[in-house]
C-alpha cells in the first residue's frame, strides 16, 4: 500500500476513540471521556497522575493491536474529538456523592470496576451505575471504600462511637447527623469543629469521621495559606478536613462560609486573554483544634461544635487503626441503613435556624431514632452565640445597653449617635481606653452591627435600619417577653 493510500494516524486514533469511549462536555466547557459502559469519566486534557484519558487511550490502542502512535498524532486526534464533543449534550460530573433518578443518591466506592452504592427510598444496593445517569470524577484524593455490610442492625454506629472520644450523647448524635448529611449531594451541612483538651484525640476522631466517606486514604491537612489553594483542595475531594486550627483570619473565615453553603469563582483561563472558567464548590468541611480564638458570627451559624474528652485508657496507633479498618465495612453499612430510615421519616422543617436543611435532617433523625439531635443542635448554636459574644466587646456593650431598655420598647439614633453612646458606655467614668478594633465611624459601627444582628437577635435584642425624611437611623428594640437570656455584665 502506498503512503497516499494509508489512513492518517490521527484518523485511526479518532475512529478507535469514538468506538470505545463516550465524549461529552460539562457546563463549564470541559470535555470528558467515559469508557463505554463504565461510570468513571476523565477530562481529555488532563495530564494527572491518577490516569489521564491520553494514557488510557494509548494503552487501549496498544493492547488491541492497533499500534503505537507519536504525540503529534494523539494531539491532533484529541483536538478533533474535543471539537466534536462541544456539540454533545451537557452532563455533570461528580466526586464521591451524586444525585440519581427516582429520588436516589449515589456513593462512589472508588473502585476500578466502578461499583457504587445506590441509596434509594426503600434501601440501598451495590451496583454499577448507568453512565448516562452518573459520571464519576476521580482525583488523587479519591480513596477506595470497602463494600458495606448489609443487615448490621445498627451495631456499626455503636462500634464507631466506642472508638471516638465524644464527650456526651448529644455530641454523638450530632456527629451521626453530620455523617448522614455528607451522603446528601444537595444538602449543605454545618462544619464540625472537633475541640477538647490536649490528648483528647481530636485529630484521630476527625480522621475516623472522614474515612467513613473518603476511605482509609482520607486524611486531615493544614489550612492552606491562601484561598486559591484552599479552593483547589476543596474541588479535588468531597470532605475537606483541616487540622489543628488555632486562628481564623477574616479571609479564611469567609472562605469557610462559602465552602459550607456553596459559591462560585470565575478565573481567567491559562494562556488566554479573555477566556474564563468557572469553579463551583460546596463541600462538607471538618475542622479540629483546641481553640480558634474569636469566631465571626456568620461562621458561627455554620459550625457544629463536637467536644471530645481525654480517654482513660490509651491504645497504640497500630492497634486502633487495625480495629477501625476491620469495622469500617460494618460502620458504613450501618450508616447507609440509618440514612434510608432518616430520609423516609417525616418531620416538620424548623424555620428559625439558618441551616434549615440540616435542622430538618436532625428532626428526621429524631423521628426515626429519638436521639434528640435537633435539641442538641440548638444547644450547640446557643453555645456558639455565647462564644461570639464573649469574644466581641461591642456585642457585650450593646447587650449592656439593651438591658436598660424596657421590654417592648425601641430606640432610634443615627449611627454616629449610637457610636457616641456605646463608646461612652464602654469607657465609663474612668475613660477606659478603647480596645483595638473598636468602631471609629458610624459607618463602621453599622457594618459591625449587621454582622452581629443574628447573634444579638438570639439574645433578645433586635437591630434594624431605616430612614426618615432627613437621615438614616439604626433602631434597637427589646420585644415583649422575659429578661434577656444570659444577661451579664460585659467582660471589660
């Protein structure tokens, strides 16, 4: 056969690829390849070490006796395939957890054969999902989970709690509720903050919780120094776990709020002038630490404090993790059984809590088991409000001023007048020096009060803003009712 009659290498590769793989694009324009009948999808431009599509295409061509081709032919073929895939329907790819048809959800076991857990209204099964229903995306953070055990009669939960050092039953039921929430692809869940004295096993407890979802390779990591690296870590896995936090900067606090409830970043595409790509993320988040200092009010509403205590009997790491790995299939099976029960339970949706979806899940857990998770969640939020107030002298000063108001009364002043009033109340007759960070203008005071508004409302002080014909005002009111809860003198 003459050289003119030979089929170009790029056409041979393109024909083989289209016969053995399904190509589609996501909403951000990234083109993925999915082997026929297999649920795992890989971006065709990926050069990652977890197995890129270029690598699996080269291996397939070689194993099937088609040939070995140079990089130029592969690039030209993939360029053509990418262009053709842009006309295909849009489909979403998922990491670890995905929504399915008929009210089902999926849990990726991270296996090479693609077998996954399908959680449906009447139970759960281990099957290979239809690629048209679920497309899994794998990264280096995608660990393999064991096959969960059927019919555990709930003993896996008891085995897990025996290994963790949770301080009380309320903390245990909140941890269970969070794990169930992690199996929901669309429900935002608050971020557990494992705290306690030194030696309470906070890092170990955090690893145990995330490894139920991420497998034995799941681990804690230090908080990245900038938001870009944090978002990259969040996007590569399902549960993000940050270890040994001792201080939360305002930027890190805001980033954590976005991770819990979801956000989207727009970034310029590399090697382009005007192209952009979208980075959307909403992930379960977990943190450990003894104390992170002052907690901002918006983050406090998204936290789930889980207190641990020091164990009376110490065990070696090898002994502990050997036992944990042995019971993990039973723990996962019990969690799936409980998830089915909780999702089938009927309960009213609490409308007074910010994380209403998680509050509803706690109510469903109570209806299914009677654990008292919703009450424990309310109590934890109340404790976090106390932490916010104890760390904010302005909040303490506002509560002191509001304590002098009669129930059912309100008071209006401009922001500048409020600043003068509250500053005088804090300084007192001794002209006490103002602390660092005290508002210096009426605008700064107004912004601080907007952040503190939910925290103050939980203590019976309502803050509102309005305008008259001549000026804007801030209104402080005490609704009719009992005295302010936790009423106390400011700690200054």
